[in-house]
């Protein structure tokens, strides 16, 4: 069984096969192209010569018949602004203009470029930015930026045609959606893309601006931003992995002697552990380095493996079967297990494939059980509601896949890595390979999304480093899309049994929760913290169980454990409200002591969409509208070791830290902190990230980044400003000089900071992330502190259910957020909308499917694994309630996880409001809607 379908294979399967195997066809093509006779490429297969014009420059190139256009542009011509993400023409990241017409290039044969003019994103900016590029910057129509070149190239073509035909009339959302439907953005930048394209077409960005609220936006809209997959070092090899075709097997024999002898192969390393047991389809056996992808693929095919295939446990029900064979049969096999969460693993009991219960977050456990029992037995005095909710596996689906380029030299190791933990990775790598920390440099200037899946040392890095050490050459290992969807990371499936007791007067008397989580071979899912945080005063009996199965390990995905917990909890609260005939927001206000949410409930209650909602199931026709609400809460984390260095240069201020910006806006938050102190524009601050040689920065996980870097950068700026004032008083003898917004104030005039910087010596300060006033809820453990505040969210959704086709269309999302001070409002709004967009995918579309008997991945491409597109999202309103959080250093905490929690439950509640049917399984697929909605 072959695990991957490569782009090369796909091309061979179409045009390539015919050309490569039929001499007559080959001659025909050569004649048509007017090319030189074909020559044998280094590893077999015919080549042809093509002439094309790329960004205005005439080019002649030798290409194989199965060379894709994107390979020619990226690998040969070094135009890496054109990205490759899915490799099968579904995501649009690789779009260029061919004679002015947008085309995807990952499955387009390079021969198709012959005689035509290609325009890539790099050329749109020549001679000044295109209006669409300016619009994307101004409207913040991007986050990680990996999809952005494709969107910009397509939107520019649409814009140019539109302006020629329609003048300055702004297109509608539907017209823009139709034009950009072939593009996917995992960060969820669609709402701002609508605004950008409409504004550009209306002429709003014909001449300005040249900057935007995101300080690295220009690099992303022009294709200048270099991601790990864009790294091309001299003599760089391609690393590929041999993966298990079986969900459960023992490797009896592994022989790669023929592979290492194959042309172009430079080395092989084994990745199997000492147990030589395979526990999921896709598990890595061997990594191989070769001169190119074709040689690597041929080398892998020559590796001989003898398996003893065993029965596999696939899915939650199979794992819960007490007769099932244990995935980890002995104590010895349960060491160093993959962790599906960010919190450290605690010792918990095992019984077969059940690990748990984890229940120390319960509160008045006995009282909760007794309350539910009492109300079940005597419902006349109150009510006990009980139900089981299920959620599916959701894949992280970063558009930049997991990728690493390792360069092991005598003088040290450089690791280009798509990671959300630059500093931590440098420490982990040094420790694993027993190197001095200063001998390791991790580089990640741009990261195309992470969402929790790129926070630890994963196999692509281990493989690349081992292969580089072996071959003494740089080696890139980058996952194909199918690999990314198989092993790149996932939010585990979960089954939640929840029961709630309420008195006749509507008091919340108790809650019991049992969660069973299938994170495949990983453990530690533990969503119970969130049940504990919400409605905190009520008695609760909370149990978490890990259920082990033969599936790839789950990983923390933006708010790990959260969306499944809120899917169950917030629908149960809604059900109680309807049972009692009360307003669902009023019930929450009564149960909820959280001060941030109290104000958000008032905001949500006053929304016209909420005030205008109707009782459940009022519509009787085919299309039925509904409105739902759900609340959310998330703990606040900070990384106390965070440092930000700030230097004065003649060109201005330069801030640096070993953190990363994976679309969450780290650069812009640091620039804003410095700008707030000096009273200058954030765009005038240079921010350097993504290099472990800078002072230690935080990893990006648990919404800790902004809460860690803003106060540290602010502290550095305050200190540096003082030094500059001292310098001015001493060097210039202006004793009365004081710092003022924009410059030094003295004698009735202000000397601009730019002039001060030019005259100043190269001063430098390092700011710290100081402790919160009053300390933390939990003191730092492994450099992670838990703050005393819990952030608050209230989410309202309006949607329409098509009862004939079973489809659900989200019309609008109202996002209320209480996280204290918002440092960069435009970016915070983008991140909130992006998180909700991902949550809409979770609620309605996304579902990783495995073959139920053999565990093979059935959803291996972005057409099978469906993430939301631009037409799937509805409109948004974001409300920031900035009160509270006074004791938090600088006054604000993160929101990246918070916004993911409530939308699925709000959608479920809106479906109930529309139809009278309450969905209890995710995603809310059309077949489930049709089965659930009667009449
Ligand atoms: Fe679109 Fe990140 S900005 S994928």
C-alpha cells in the first residue's frame, strides 16, 4: 500500500503518463512546443525545453513531463512567493496569472507555460503596490500570510477585469465569493478579504496606503516573506518518510540496503522505537534523504518491510469495549506517551484502554451526584436533564505543512523550522542531540499557521536533523498534504455524558460530567478544567477518561478540550432555559458569577438579532431561521521568562525576541507596545522574531503570547526612553528635557525621536514580563503561570436551515469578548473572526474519517477534509468589553482560544431555535439534519 499520492504522481497520472510512456506522444508535444529534443533527466524520464515569459522576463527551461509549473517557478526560478499547500489544486495557494488568467500551478504541467506570460505575486508589486495589495494591508486581510499570495494574485486579476468593465462600482459579497471560491484560508481572514476586494474595486486603495495595522503585512502581500518550505540551501537534500500502512503491526524485518544503493539516495535513518510496534497508519518507520523527490520516492519503494499485522482498535466504541486488546499492554509501553494537551501529564490509573478518571477539579462531588439523582426521582420539584454529546476529530490543517530544514555542520546546527516555539525548540533540540545551546540556532521568521500542532519536537524535525547529521548536507523534510491530515495533528473525538439538576426556582443545584476522549495513541485530553471554570459556584462531579485506540496522536488544537466541552455544556444550559420557558441569556446571568461575562450578557441581550428572535420552530417552510447563544471562558496564561530587547539604531528602534508570529500578530503587538511608550507609529518600529539567538521569547500556546510580549516590550521601551532622556540631558546639556509623545520636549519644542535616534549611541535594554500585581493563581510550573483572571466570551449566531437539503448557512456571528485591554484592535478583531471561522468549520463541515476496520485515512485531501471557504461564514460583529483585568501587567490577556469555545454550541442552539430539533453530534451534517428535522 502506498501511503502518499504525490503531485508528481498526480501529474504522471494525467498528462505525464501519456508523455512519458509514449514516444509518439512525446514527439508530438515537442513538435507542438518547438522545443529541443528531449534529454534524459538525472533520474529517468524525458525532458523538454520550453520558453515562457515570467514576470516580464523571457525564460527558457528544461522541464520533465511531470514537472509542475509550481516546481519550475519555486525550485528553478526561486520565485517562492507562489506557495504550494494542498498539492491537488483545492486551496489556491499556488495561483499565478497565465496570460492574465488565474490558474493553480501545483497540478499544472510546466509545459503548459510554454509560449505564455506568467505573472507571480512578486511582479504585482513591481513599480509600486497593486491596489489589491494595498487593500489587503489596510483591511488586515491576512494573518499567517501563507494563503495570501494566491488570494492576492486571483483578486488582482478580478479587480483589473472588474474595473475595466464596471468602473468603480463595488462588487457584492456574492460576486467576491464567486471570484475567490477556489481559495482556502485556514486562519479565517475571509471577512477582511471581502472588505479589501470590495474597497479595491471601488477605487479606495488606488494610491494609498503603503502600510497597515499588521507590521509584516507588506512582506506577506508581496511574496517576500520566506517560510520554512521556501528555504533552499546549497546542496540541500529532500527527506521523505516511510510510513506504516497498518494500524497495528509488529515489524519483523526492515531492510533498506537496496534503497541506500539507489541512484540519488544519500542516507537512511530508522525512526522506529525499540519496541518495533506500529500503532497507527502513518506512523514513521524510516526517513530517507535523496537529491530530489523522485529519487526519494524510488528509494522508499525499495525498502523491504516484513510486518506481523494485528487486530486494530479503531474508534471510541472499539476502545471502550472491555474485551478489546490494549493499545499499550504493559507498564513499560506506557512511558513517554504523546500528550494531546499542553498541560503536563499527571499519573492516573489504567484499565485496558481506559486511562482515568481524572477528576480532581470536581467540587462538592457528592452534592452534585445527589442533586442529579434527587431531581431525576422527583422531577416535580425541579428538573434533571441528561444527554450524551459527541464530537468528531478535527485536523489542524495548517496551510504551511510541518516542515524542517536541518543543516548539521562541524560548527553547529541550524534548524529552519515551522514552529510556534522558537526558543523552546532550540532548548529541546540541544538537549536531545546533546549539543550546547549556543551551538543550535532555530529560525522561523514566518510561520504559516500552527494552531497548537507545531509546539513540540515532532518527527519531521527529528528526521531532518538525523539525516543532515548522517549526510553532512542540509535536508528538508516537509509533509505532503495527506501526511499533514494524517499525522500533522488533530483535536480528539469526544463523547460527553452530562447531567444537570435545577430546582423548581431555577437554581443550578449540581452537574455531573463524564468525558471519554479518543486521542488515538495520545493521552491527557482532560477537558474538565473548562466545566469547572464555567458556572463556578455549582457543585460538580467531573470525570475525564482517555480511551486509547490505534489512531494517530491527538495534539492541542486552539483551546484543547474546549469546543467539545462547550458543545455539551452550553446546549444543556440552553435546554434547561427552554424547559423552564426562560430567556437563555437570563438563565446564564443567574448561574454565572464571572464579572467579564456579566457585562457581555447585557450586550448580547440588547442585540437586535437577539431581541428579534422568535420561539423555537416557528418557521414551517423549507428554510427556517434561528438564533442561538453560548457563553465561554478560558484561563489566562503567561510565560514569565519572556524578554524583549530594544535597541536604538540610526534607522530607528529595533525590538527582538526569540518568539514567532504564526499569524497571531506577535510582531504588531510588540511594535504597538514600543509605539505606545514613544508616541510614534508602530510601523516605524522594526521587530525581529523567529531566531533563537534573540533573548528568550514565549511559545505561542494557551493564548499566552500577547499577554507575555506586550508587557515585556513596554518595559524595555520605558527603560530605553529613560536612557535616551539621560543621554540627551548629558550629551546635549538640555537638563530640562522630558520624554513626550513623538520626541523629547525641551524649551517649548519637541525634538522628534528620529533625530534623537540618529544622534544617540547604540543603546539597548532588555524588558521583562514582570509578575502580575497580586501574583498568579498558580505559580510558574515549567515556565507557565496561570493568572488569576478568567477571560469571558458570549457568542450569538443567526443561521438558516434548509430542511430539504439539510444544509445550514450561517448568516451572522456576534462575538462578545472580555479579555481586558486590546493592544491592537484591528488584529484582535481579525483573530477573533478567524477563530470563529474555524469553529464554523468544526460545527458544520470538518470531520476526519478513518476506515473503521483498518484505520486508513479516508479524508486525505482538502476536498475530502472540508474547511470553510469564503462563502461559508456569514457576517461578523465583534465587541470588546475592556473592563477588568486591572491587576494583569499592562491590562490585557489573549483571546485566541476563547473565541473557539462557544460558536459550535451557539450554532447547535440556533438550529434548535430554527427547527425544534437539537443536534447532539458534530459536525451537523446534512444527513443528520434531515434525520433530525421532521416535517
Ligand atoms: Fe490564510 Fe493563514 S492567512 S492561511
